[in-house]
C-alpha cells in the first residue's frame, strides 16, 4: 500500500484475531509487533519488511508486512517475488495514491493475485465506491465488490456480504461482527452490486455464463469456486472494506485470504534453469527435490546472519547439506527458525511453501538459489532498481575508520539497493541509495 494506508495496523489486527498475539499492538504507542526496529518505533513507519506466520481456520498463513515509502521499494519487490498472493490496502478517502500504482505494477510483474482492502472507512470523507472507481480507472484493473459498507465516516457500522446477502454490524466495543437483518434502505443497492458480482464472475466461467443468461439461480458455493479461479487467474480483484484501527472488517478479510488467494499448490510450478542452461520446473511438492530462494539477508545481534528463504519444493532440514547454485558452493544448514517479526522459534524441518530463516550459511546474498546436491536448479534472481541519490561519509578518527567499514559492509549485505564506493579523487566513501529518507535512515543506523 501507499504510506499510511494501514498495512501494519491491518497486520497487527490479523495477528490478534488469529490468536498469534494477545494484545493489539499500536503504531502510535510504539508497541506494534511488526515494527520492531528502534527507528521504526521512533518514526512510526515501517522500514524493513517483517515476516510472520499464523493460523486461521486450519490454514497456515504466511504474512510479510512491507514498508510503503518508495525509498524502500526493494522490500516490496523481494516480498512479492516469494509470495503467492497479496492484500493491497487502499485508503478510503484518496483511493489509489501514487505508491499504490507502483506496488500494483510490481505485483503485475510477478503475476501475484490480489485482494483489495479499502481501509479507514471511518474517516471523514470516506467513500468506498469512489475508492473502487480509482482502482478501475488508475490501475486499469477489474475490481469487484464482494462487500459493501453499511454507513461511512463516523456512521460506519459494518458491511453486507454480497455473496451470502448477510449483514454484519459491529456493536460498541465488540471485536466480533454480529449477524443482523439487512437494513431496509439497502435492498436496492445490495441487489445492484450482487448482480454485478455474479455477472463479472460468470464472465470468467462459460457454464455459469450460460446459466446466468438463462436467468437460472447460481448458488453461493458456485460463486465462491468460480471467484477463486478468477482471482488466481488475475481476472478479478475482490474488494472488501473496513477500519483496521477500529478492528472492523479484519475477520472477513482473513476469510477472503483463505477463500480466494492461492495456496502454494495452486500456483504454477516454479521455473529455473539447470547447470547447462536448460529450462526446468519444480512443482510445490514435498517429494520433489529441494529448491529455495534467498530473498533477504539480515544481521541479527544474537544469532549473526539470518537468511530468509522461501522453500518452493522439497524439504529443508537442520544439519542438511544444500548447494548454493548461484556461487557454486555446498553448505550446511546450521539452524532453521520460524520467524514472528523479531521473535524466533527453532524448527527441525521446512517444507515446500514455507518461509523460514536459516542460520549458518556463509557467502550468501539476496537472490541466491539453494537446492539439493545433485539436483541443481537456478531460480530467477530478484532485480532491484538503481540508486538515485548519494552522500559522502567520513569517519571522525582513524580508529573509527575500521568500525565504519564493518558496519557499512553489514548494511550493504542487507540492502541490495545500497551501493558504496570510494571516490578516487577525493578519497571519500560515497554511499548511494534510493532517496533522502533511505540515506537518512542508513546513516542513522550506521551511527547506532
């Protein structure tokens, strides 16, 4: 999403309602679980993407909460590269904002199916239908409402589910939505948007289209099945609404994630090349040989280097041997960790579809491929934009020169959009990054 549309707030509510956390984290108080860096808490913004996993209705959901600022666009790029579905959060007053367009393009590039969540429905000036219209016009997408709000601004009370025609209202201080009668003045608009939903879904399915044209009734489960197919094929982007800060709309957003976004088994097999450069594919099965992509490297003060990987096929085991095809070296997996923001839980095995952190891998960089020895496959790396702005760095004394070098090399490892070189004429270290905010934060981290 764009800056301040509410990505971290939505994630905090998701973690609370799925029982992953027992207290709702707040960005204003600096208690958000997903913004765990000191700098993020001080500034109230997300700087690095944070990964976690939670359970909803017997499904495991892996979540990566990304930053909104264009300076950290690399975090969005690497997250979209390894995820199978995305929730794009829009702000109810402005709809599509400049950064929404950038993330939408990035998701198109990686062919990631999406659900749209129109947040902050309780703000003055909130307009669900206007926001949906901006998705249609500015993003050239096909948004289809599967909910419409009951009231807006300070009157926002809940929403109508267009598939089941049920109305859900939030009563004072109640965290769970309550099923109620459909408000009488909404019959007409619900009918209008429901027939639009059925028409759009029928357009993607020939047998439904025939029945739709013959005015036969189509059941709720048939709508859901066809809608799921259309979402995975990126023909339809379902739109939901709510106000994450007021805890409204998150339960149904979770239902929609499970109902409509693909599981790892439903995305096309991952493509790569063997050592001779021929195309090969691996499907998301545990029986297949291992293939995994490194999408993030972080320096952690407790365990050293944490390497985040998405497993595409096969299994990754603690103590197992893997090959880093990108640098042609065999390595041993030290420990496997399941991450919950900055908390770690040790696990013994990671299977296809999992996102885990590995400790103990050396000479590794973002975009490297790990695979089973003897079953080599090289996955497509992650491409990042070139830096646009640079600053000169100077250590205050000779003794600090070495420290600066060490700290800088760690940050360069973590952030692929950061480049550093020594200017031959002036002898200065020149650091190039994605923009003012990016460089300001990097220099702040260097000082710390």
